[in-house]
C-alpha cells in the first residue's frame, strides 16, 4: 500500500488510473489524503471522486463539495455522486 501511495505523488503516469481505482476498491482510508491532494490539483477528478465515494470517509466531503463548486459541469456527475 505505501508503494501505491508513493506512486501517486509522482507526475501523472498512465498507471495512476489503475492505482486510484484499486485504492477505492479496497476502501483504503490511508489513501484519502493523497486522493484529496490529487482532487485539489485537478488530477483524475472522475476517478478520484469515485474512489473517495467507495472509501466512504466523511472527511472527504468538504473537498468534494469544493471541487463540485469549482467544476464547470464536466465532472458534476462523479463529484455529486461521491457526496
């Protein structure tokens, strides 16, 4: 798990989508801070929102709400669904 989180800190790579999806699938609460960082940076918004929804950590709600307010409609469904 720590290795996956470390990989998320690197510049965007083709395997980031798979990593984010996997972290959501295993409901990794340890991944929430890194996923929130990716969300704030506007990286993989759809995938990160879905992963955060799967994890279900209520601490992610403020960041998801902020991202929803800032979105220009392109990510509305995934962000709203995560809330």
